[in-house]
């Protein structure tokens, strides 16, 4: 497979979401991707099985693929605003020349990383593959200093039906006041 075709295929799963004024908790769930969030205002809380993470304005939080977590709100009166970029493990490995990584320290306080996060989000809005790839490489190369090599592959959650899903989530609807989601697809 040619490199350009592989790159386009990997970029097909690159997306971000913007949330403003979050007023509802996110119950237990997981993602198949790395979820990398930049907090603009408020304090984000992520509860893992054995750890609670608090990320304030100006910090980046990261969840690893298939990591079960919830996002309770600390204070429903305080505005929580953030963007999250979703990077597949395959794309991360591609950008790191086949190296698999994991984040044990899931909170990053780095002005450089914050600037590169915003640069990547803006690049995704251009839909220009060269600009996206360049920004993505810069951002991932900054993140890798906050990671360690992953000794094992991420284990996919095998969900067969709603009974299995109920093991991971709380039976509670999730409502977000303002969500803007963008999926980047690169043609040709």
C-alpha cells in the first residue's frame, strides 16, 4: 500500500469535538482512540478505576484507548469548555514509526503542547492533508515526551449487546448544551 493511501486511510478517523458549557456528567464509557483534551475554562474531572484526574484551564488531559472512565462535573454552575481530539492507536503508531505508547501521567501542563493542540485543530479545519499531517506530527512529537512505550497492545472491548454495554455505563442520558464535532476525511 502506498504511503499516501495509508495516510489518507489513517486520517479518516481523525476528528475533534468542541464542548462549551457542559452541564451534564458523562457516565462510565470508553473510546477506541486516544482522547486528548485542552481545557479552556473550568475544571475537568476524569474518574478511572484507581485514579481521579483534575485538569484545569490551560492543561491537557489524555485517556488511553479502551480505558473505562467517567466525567462527573465538579460544579454544574461553573462553565466547562474544552476541545477533544481523537487519535486512533494506528495513527499514533504510524506517526511514531511503529512505536506503541501509553500515558500514565494523563495531565500535561505545557504551553508548547497547548499551542500545537490549537494549531492542529485549526489545521483540521482547513481540510488540507499536508497542513494536517505537519501539525499532527509536531503535536504527537511533543506528546511523546509525556508518554512511555506500551509493552502490550490495547485490548479492544468485546461488546456483544446491550447487556455488555450496561456493564460499562450508567443508565443515564447524556445531554450537552453545545457540541460541535468535525471529522476529517481526505479525498484523493
